[in-house]
C-alpha cells in the first residue's frame, strides 16, 4: 500500500549555493521516491542501485520500503537506514510535469 507523507521539515539538499528542504516524499512500487522540495521542484530518486549494499538490502521488502519518512535532516526507514540529503538531491532527476503526447498532425 503506497502512502503519501506530507512534511515541511528542513532537510537540506545542496543546489549549487542554495539549500532547499523537503516538503513531501512519495514512495513508488519500483523503489523510486518522488521528492518535492520547498522550491516546488519535484525530483525522482532511484533507490535500486543501493539495494544490494549493506543494510539497504532490507529495503527490498516493499512494505518496509514504503514506510520511508522524514527524520531530522534526511529521510529514514524504520530500520534506521537513511540517505544523505545532498545525495538525494544531486543523484535524483527532475520530474517533468504534465507531459502531453504529441498530436499526429504536429510538426
């Protein structure tokens, strides 16, 4: 069961010389997280590359994975696995909003 976790705690993520906190986090079934930052930027972070390393192996349990929450200055799962906020920002990709399919008549 997916859950939406609205938070507006200050989790600092580096964007050149500026820092933005998380406002929302949403876990997807495919081990990706949608992160919404205070500047309204939405990014997708793929946790899959980490799932074969150390304690991250426990996050292969989808029920546990979806229990992610904001904790102090980062995100954390109930088993105390966490990720550095700068890694979350720098290694995530920008989510494109409202992509529309091109019309067959478009030039």
